[in-house]
């Protein structure tokens, strides 16, 4: 569960700042759910101060040999490598008590049952309270 701390709006997209209610970790996530077809739900229902069940995708992931200082990277372990969110095949990972998802297409080959170091370009909000980001439904 995540508490919505703030929303930074731009013309079409936005960034949301979330806080993991269990770990206290703050996440700054890209939200493009408003770029949608009219018949699809987005995350506009989110209100600052409320708590939501959120899924966060580490976008543009790649395996690296060690954690790099001053870069967006984490040490993690694979929890489930056979999931889908909308039409996207994902791998569920855990890092310091936080759960994230990565696109299977980003890391096709990975060591089984071991820790990984992953670099990523941003965090994307892909599901909130069961509502899947419209771009994952196309």
C-alpha cells in the first residue's frame, strides 16, 4: 500500500510521489495513464493523502554487474517470473522490502535464484487499486 504524497502535473503526463506504508520508501513515479482511449480508466481518481494499492514498473531495465553510485539501480531478487499486468509480461522483484515489476522483454536471460543488480531509467505507475494503465491494455 502506498500513500500519495504529491502530484506534479504537466500538459498530458504527470509524476506522482508515493510513500510505501510498510517500508517508508518514497517513490517518484511517471504516470501517463491519462494518455488513453476515452473508454479506458486512468489514475485521475487518486487524491493526495489517500492510500492505494499500487504496482510500480522499473522502466528500461538492464542487468548490471554491481550497484553504481548516483544511478537509478537496485539490488533485488526475483519473486515471480511468470506474471502479466494487462498485456505486459512482467517479472515481480523485491528490493529492501519493496515490490517492483520489470518487463520480461527487458531481461530475457537472468540467473535463477540469485540476487541481481538492475539499472533502470525511471519508475512507472502501472496499476492502482486494480485499474491497469491504459497503455498496458492495448
